[in-house]
C-alpha cells in the first residue's frame, strides 16, 4: 500500500493564480482531511470529508474549496492564491471517526505564494 | 473547544525514559486523547491514543490521570530517532473539532 500520497510536493504560485492539490489514499478510508501548517506552528484543519460526495468546513476554511468525488481522492483548491496561504499542506485519512481511530498523514505539499 | 497545553520543549538523554506532559482541563467525557509526532520535513505520525485507561503499544505508553485532565506520554528508552515535535490532541466525535496545538519539541542528546 502506498498509504496517503499528495501531488505536487512543491509549488510556487503568483498572487491571484489558482491551483488544485490532490490527495489520494488506497486504504479505503471513509474520512479525509486537509490541514495547513505554518512555520513553527501546529496543524490547523481546513476542510474535511466524512465520505464520498460530502465535505465540511474545519477551523480555517476561508480561501479554500474542496471536493470528494471519489472515495479515494480529496482535492483542495485555491481559486485566487494569496501570500497568506504560503504554508505546508498535509492531507490525512482515517478509517472512520477520528476520535478513536488513528489518522494517516501524507508527506505534505510545500506551497509558496509570491 | 477543548484545548491542550504542552511545554514548548524538553530534552532527554539517549536511552533514558522521557515523560511528555499534556494538560487538558476542559476535556469532555467523549474526547479521546491522541498523541502524534512529527519528524522534520515529514507529516505527523500516530503514536498512541486512549480514553480513560493507561495504554501501551510498541512505541510508547500513555498514562491518563484519573480525572482525565492531564496525560503523559512515556517513551521508555529515548533514541536519537525519537527527536521530533510531539502533539497531544483531543479527538471528539465531531470530526471538525480536530485541533493540533504547537506541541513539544523533544531533543535527544547522545
């Protein structure tokens, strides 16, 4: 199993550009999550999904959109990138409720917005 | 929302036990206590979790206070590879309530 993979690993955008980050998991997990991590800080939840076709807002959803058209994929979109969105983005998945299940994290995508 | 408080940093000597504390005084009855660690330039990695009773696995032990307002992650013999940021997190039934604090940076000295 590859576990959780993220594409791309690195990206540099100019202010106002758009992009989509792809997260894929091959563990048949129901729940998927997108986090951001700013330098020297912990992770903050952006959006999450409890199943195919469903998404919900997390702690810091503004400026991002998500889609879960297939169970194994969770996409994070930035419609108009801003320098404040410079961060490392992590995707995670869990079998069911994260309260009593571990989360499996991807390796991260480092995004710089100029 | 229930929050956790951890020391910013701790140091340990190699092959000695390490006790990483976490305070969560506003924990609710259905919150699970999770610990993750993050090595440099990597995604977080699950360590252990528990609800009320102490827990052991191959990586660590988790000691939970009787009132559940605090917990301690115990690494029995620290190695250089255990140097990481350790996060104590409360997980509720609401998947959206999933907040990582700033964690404890553990330094292991040879």
